[in-house]
C-alpha cells in the first residue's frame, strides 16, 4: 500500500494557511500532540493541552496565532485549529476502493436505475424503482427498497437497509446496520379485536426524506411517516443506535449523540444538540439552538434556545438509597415546610 | 403502477358503515384532515382536530355520529373512527410483490422445510431443520437458523435474523435488523478463572416463542432462554430497538415503545403499555394493564393495574443544577425538617 | 439427531467432583430444580431455592456440601455449584455445524488471508488485508473489512460487521447485528460551512482492539478510535445493544448489561459491572471494581471501588407527579429550611 504524503508547503497553500518552518517537510499522517511523530501533523485547539505543545515530537502543529511562539516545531496558523485539522486529516483517510459498477453477487431488479459511476458492493439488493445516483457507493450487503433514492456521492458503508420511499440527498453517509424507512409504530386499540380487544396496525404510507450532507450512525433506525414524511434537513448528524420515530422533523445542522430517541411527530429545531440517550416525547416542538444534556427526557415543548436537563446526580449506592427514598415524600415535605413557616410567621 | 381505488359505496358496504354523500366518489388514498385532497379519505377521532373538519378538502371523512353535522363533505360514520380508518387505510398500502418460491441467490439447507406458497427473497439463508410455513414472506437477507419456524402468513421484511430454536406464530411481522434467539446474557463469576477470576458463560439452551399477530420492530433484540423459552404471547407489539432478555414472558396485547428494555426472567402482564426507553429490572412481575411512562425504571414488582412513573422534570440547566445538587442532601433535609417540627411542637 | 449423554461417574471424574449416588445414571441435559426430569442435571446455588430441592425430579443436582443431606437424588458436590453447573451444561450445548472451508456464496478478496481450518459461512464478505485465523467460525452474512483480524477459535454467530482496522483476539464471541469498527462520532463545528455554520467530520483513523475471550452482544456497536484504538481488554462481556464510543478503554473482566452506553474516551476499570441502560459520560475514568446500577448516569470520574447509583424510585403516576413537580423547587426549599432553622435558633 503506498503512503499518502503532502509537504507542509502544499498543505499551507491548499488550505490558505500561513506556514512557519520548513515547507519541504513531508507529512504522512496525523496524531495527538503526545503521540505524533516527525512525519505527522498535530493540532492545539483546547487550552488544556498547551503544556503538551512544548514537548511535542510532531512534524508540524496547527495552532492559533497566539500559540505560535510556544510551538517547538513547524506550525500552520489557523483561526480555528480544530476545524482546520479536521480538513487536513481527511486527506490521510484511506477509504476502501469502490470501483464503479455492480458486483456480480448483487441482485438488481430490472426496474432499478443505477448510475454508471455508482459502485454497488457484494450481495447488495436493489429493488424495483430504486435510483442510485452518480458516484454513490454502496458497500457490501446494502438493501435499497422500492422507490428509494440514494443521492449523488452518498455512501452506505455496509449492511444499510432503506426499506421503502426513502430519499437520501447528496453526500449522505450511512453506517452499518442502520435501518431507514421501516414502518412507524402506529397502532389503534380495537375493542372488537380478539376476545377483549387488541391492536390494529395503521399502514405507514409516508416515506423518509434525508437532506444533503447528513450522517446516520451504526444501528440507528429512522421510521417512515404514517401519512407524510419523516424529515431530516441538511447536515443533520446522528450517532449510533438513535431512534427517530415516524413523522419526526429534524432541523438542519442538529446533532444527536448515541442512543438518543425522538418519539413520533416531534419537531426538533435547527442547530440543536441532543445528548446521549436523551429522549423527546411525541408531538413536542424544540426551538432552534436547544441543547439537551445526556439522558434527559424532554416532556414539554421548548420555545427558547438554551441548555436543558433532567435527572439526579450519581452517588454512592447507600447514600443514594436514602435520598431516593425521601423523593417519594417530597410533596409532603414541601407542605410540612410551608406549615412550619406559617406557624413561625403566626408567632 | 396502477392506482388502487375504491368507491365510497364499496367502502361503506365492506366495513358496514353508514354513508352520507355521493357513493360513486372514488377514493385512491388517505390523508390528514388538513392534507387530504378530493380523492382521499380522512378521519376525525380526536376532539382537538374538530376545527379542521370544517375546512377539509378530503373526499370523505370517517366521523362519529356526533360530528356528522359538521362534516362539509361525504362521511362514513363509525363508532371508533380511528380503528375504522386504520382498517380502510390498509387497503391502500402497497406491499412489495412477494412471488412464491425461492430466489436463486438464497442458500437453503437440504434439511429445511419450505412451503411451496412461501416467498424466500434474495440472499436469504435457511438452515437445517428450519420450517417456513404457507404464505410466509422473507424479504432479502433474512437468516433462519436451525430449528426455527416461521408461521403461516408471517413476514420478515428484510435482514431479520432468527438464530436458533425460535418459533414465530402466524401473521407475525418482523422489521429489518431484528435479532431473535441470540444467546441470553448468562455468566457465572469463577474465582479460579484467569489470574484473579473471570467469567464463565452459561449455555443458553432454551428458545423463543412468539405468538400469533406479534410485531417486532427494527433492530429489536430478543434473546433465547437459558433453560426454558423466552415468550411473547399473541398480539404483542414491540417498537424499534427494544431489548428483551432471556426468559422474559410478555403477556398478550402488551405494547412497548422504542428503546424499552426488559431484563432477564421478568414477567410482564397482558394489555400493558411500556413507554419509550422505560426499563424493567430482572425477575420482577407486572400485573395486567400496567402502564409505565417513558424512561421510567421499574425496580419492584407491580401488583395493581395503573400508571407508574419515575424521573424528574426537565428544567433549564442552571436551575436544574441547583436542584439536582440539593437532591444529594434530601435525606438530611428531611431529618432537619422533622427536627424543626419537633422543636416547634415542644415550644 | 443423536442425543449427547454422559454418565454421572464421567461428569464427576471430568470436573473432579465428589459423587453421591448411582454413577451409572446417564444425563442428557440440564434443567431447573422445578423443571428437570430424571435424565437431567440441575443445581442449587441460591438459598432461595432450597425448598425446591426436596421436591426435585432431577436425575442429579450440583450442590454445596452443606446441602447434600437435603438432596433427594444423586448429587455432585461443588464449592461453587453455579460455576460448576455452567461448565457441565456447556457439554450439552449443540452448536451449529461449522465445517472448515469457504461457502461458495461467500465473496473473498484476493488479498484476504483465511486459515484452512476456519469456517466461512454463506454470503460472507471478506475484504483485502483481512485475516481469519485457525478454527475461527463466521456464520452467514458476516462482513470482515480491510485490515481486520478474527483471532483463532473466535466465532461471529451471523451477520456481524467488522468495518476496518478491527482486531479480535482468540475465542471472541460476537452475536448477530453487532457492528465493530464503525466511524467514531467526531465533528467540528465550522462557522464558515453552509450559511450560518455546520459540521465538519473528523476522519476516524484509529481502530478497535478486542482482547481474548470477550463476548459482544446482538446489535451492539463499538466505534473505532479517532487517532488511537478503542480497546476492550480480555474477558470483557457486553450484552445486547450496548454503545461503545471511539477511544473508550474497557478493563479486563468488566461486564455491561443491555443498552449501556459509554461516551468517547472514557476509561472503565477492570472487574467493573455496568447495569442495564446505564451511561458513562465522555473522558471520565472509573476505577477497578466499580458497579453502576441500572439506568444510572455517571457524570464524574470514580476513584473508589463500590456501587454507585442515580435516579428516583418508581411510584404511581399521580403521586409521582406531585413529587416530581416539587423537585423543580428543591433549591428553594433547602434555602427556606435553612432560614427557618436560623429563625428558630435566633429565638
């Protein structure tokens, strides 16, 4: 395997950065300040790591202007070193080769439309009415169901299932095990079903619309809408094992951490941040730029941007048990407190 | 693709509803009161939407007798409009064609029994001793392991895995990514293993039994029993990403919302409703008709029907932090409150 | 199918146990004290079940010395009956046949290295640079990506995905739907992207290292590191639907129950027990032998072994609502309590 290398001068020119040090030095990878070697690039974005800068063995460091004087090696100066590092590091990512064409083990329906520049991996199944646009890459074992579209330059890493009526925009990245377009969980309780009543399923006749530049994590599930579509606007970023129920609408540039869940018909604003294993109940609305901390449950709509939380702090189990038992009487304590205050005032 | 249409007169006759308006009008789909057009059917089940009835452009609406006077268009009168709408809407669902027979890319063991009327999709793997009954449909990439049975008219949408000793009843619907019959999480800590002790696995020798008319959501996991079976009775409805541990027993007509989890050997009653991301600890018992609200943790058995909850409300983060910090001292506050009351009474 | 049987004398000799009763009795399986029949072995490990011992119909029971007198049938005496039962029961587990060789439907890249004694099941996809060691078993539909290694005697049950740069040690067991080596969730917010800012992805250039004897549950996800590896040391046991984020380090012999989640760069000690749906925030450290109870959220590092919890108890919904509403004023109550105490002292 040949190594990818870039000279510091090339990097400086490509990303319009000012370079301090030897521009002929060749970089073949990236690393942490503590771990990078002489042919690797590192970065300093967080003040906590400033002490590590002096001792770094990295070949070059992306720094802010203000840290330049303390950098013992070559430096590339950026306003936002973390973002710039992300852009440069992407040059060293080695994506699996994805030659245009359809692997002979793939099963492609006669009524599927596949661009000549798309790459369809082993054991993929593409059903009637599916469309795979230019430069899209489907890794092994992807299933693209009836009336689904995979937009140009999108990549389904492996074993992704698009069930039906799913449209992915351009440059969408979907990780293994994700299921998009499965039936929403819509049930009506029918008193006349079975002996004492039971469930009737509501057909899920809508689809899913995923905007450009979204990322969908491993084993994440996004159900299709009951009548209208479940929607992710552009640049929505979902981590692993997230559950998006039917008819949810997620605004552009919102990010959710692992195991978050959004119940049916909730509407999340733009630029929101939903913490790990946080939940949003059905039919609620969250304004733009709302942050929900990890494991919180959103039980009412939120109209104002800001950070919101629920939960109680971790404690040693014995101590926690005592406090938790008291929680069951909190209302009583509050009443007793008020009564005492009244007594005290009456005296 | 030809459009499915039904006249209002046909629908009224088929579902034994009284029709008000032009029976020759043809319906080709369903929609919300606000979104449905002249060839679509809508419904009014929830009083909150009564105001939308007057303005609807739907071709017909399923309503209660009491709303008939306010309906500006044709109407079908039902005692429970939501249930009736669900039944009618099912007529307009377009399921993927599933021709009887075995796709040439499927891998079927010599010792598997497959009904001639079953449909086995691309890349399915059916192992020895598996049985696929009449009219069952397996979408692409399903795996049916040794000694598993897929009951008549059941449908595995795509990429479903039945590991071993799993029996699905009739008309069971399983969504993509579900894993049924995986090893239960059974470990014994052996002080003599490794240097300072380690884990010994208990073989999981039971199976899974799923009753008729159950539905299992995308990426849901149901482990097989250690010695006896994990059991879902009939008409149990599980949403996506639910975890059912070994030896759990779920009563008929119980429904669980996304990301709920039930630990080993718990026994859930009939007609229970388990909210999203709620949890039930191991070996507990829940009576029939117990409702658990979202994200609650059930830490003791529940003998009485009713609704149960845990958790604390969402607040702005700054305010929440102050309250949460106080939680760590709740036991102390309760004692101080009692002491004050004693002082007050002693005066 | 032939039945596996062992005489009690054989079992006693093999596991170095003292036998009381007829050594010629043949055992063909295991069961609970209440359920086992005359050809089955059971065990008594938990004092709660002592009453069942007298009535058991089991052919033999593994007991502690102290319970021998109460055992109405043949007995095998062990210091730790649960561990010994686990070892014996494993003899009766019937694993699917896994003949050495590559199934003709598998797709194996020219640059993959596969031991002659490994078993590669139907529809597996093995990419360039992958290595499958001696005696490893890959069930149907496994994907082993570029530069991944499956260690000797490891078993991927079915439909397991190793994305890239994943190394499994020896005797690792991975259940269906698990995804190991997917992209970590690394994003930088770029104010210059899109109109008002958006996300830039950080390439995830590390891998995943899984130690010997680990077990990974169904639909569990383990992301690869951003720069260095995500690491599980030996004998780590993960249940279903667990999420391990990039750069997490899990110490040897730690076990996590279903739906637990660990955020990026957290470091969990050895011999820890993480309860179901518990969470650990990013960059925290947990000492060895820390236990976290179900659904707790770890929000700070833990330096001392012991059991830790968060959450509030389950109550009837009406009662819970009253208490939960009061939680929003807990800080105020504490202040009012202090004020009353001050008044009381001033009097």
